[in-house]
């Protein structure tokens, strides 16, 4: 039992490190925004979604919702800090109209999160029922984030080029999903961490398979679009594809 607990903690810590890398991945983009003093065509939507996702996972990891989940709420607490910093930078360098929208979205998110917290704490009793409600919500948001690169995968197949699907980001997504899937399978078993992260591991694996299939074709059209900015994080992948839609 002690060995299983130790193994779970080790896997969870590795998952924390990889998740930290994913949270940090948009940093170069925001450094560029600060240097240019403009958000250009970047959208805040992915960061707003990630902020709410992290908030729910922090709530899920609390002892009164899901006991023995310290490593879940610690990394997502760090994620909240990252997203707040990114959104603050976005707020500073965007237009007045976009600022008003950003504040409105944050207000709606705050109301929604507060409502779920109040309902869970006041109307639902026992960690089993509470973890069910919050866990399902967490899974919905997590799955949405993990499947967001599907449009990029379709583009890779269509163009036979992986230039818009960063290799190391795909590796990080696969390892992140794999680590948290392993963490969920070790006692105490956590079905809610398992569901979304197993989907994430499969999504990451498919991205790597596509990369292996089409990376040889990648050099054909590189010079043609050499000056286009490539996405550097999962946030930017989902945002850039939404802009093209």
C-alpha cells in the first residue's frame, strides 16, 4: 500500500512538471505581445477556458470534494496564476472594446463557478456525490481542451504537412495525458481524472502518429509560408483554428 501511494505521488509529480510546461508554453507569445504592445489577432478565448477549467480542478481536488487529490489542485492552482497573468497582459494591450468583452466573460465565468460551488457545498452532501458533480464538469472542460487539436489533425491530413502541429507540444500533450491516466489508475482509483486524460493520451498519440506519417512531407512547402507565425501552445492551436473557421 505504501509503495502504491509512493508510486502515485511520483507519477503525479511528473504530471505536475509536464502540466507546468504546458501552462508555460504560451509565454513566448505574450512576451511578443508586450514587445509589440499589441495583441494583434490573438484571442483570449482559450485562456478564459483554461482559467475556468483550472478553477474547477482546484475545487475538485479539495479534501471536502475529492480527498487525496493534493497534486491535482496544486498544479491547477499554478495554472490559474499563469492564466491570470496571460489575461492581464491581454487586457493591457488589447482594444477598449475587447477589454469590455474580456471583463464580461470573466464576470460570467465567476458567476457560473460560484453557482456550482454553492450548489455543491450546500445542496450535495458527501464527497462521493460532490466529486461526481464536479468531476463530470471537469471532464467536460478537459475533453474540450484535449480534442481542440482535431482541426489541426484534419489540416495535417489534408495538406500532408505537420508545420502547424508543433512536435514537442504533441509530445507534451501525450505524456501529460499518459501521466495523469497512470495517476488515476493507481489507488485510490479516480475515474474522473482517468476519463479526460485517457482521451488526452489517445489524442496525443494520434498527433504523434500523424507526425511520423507526414513529417517527410513537411519540407516541401516550408519556404512558401516561411514568415507565418506558428502556434506554440495548445491555446494558440485552438484559437488560430477558430479564427480560420
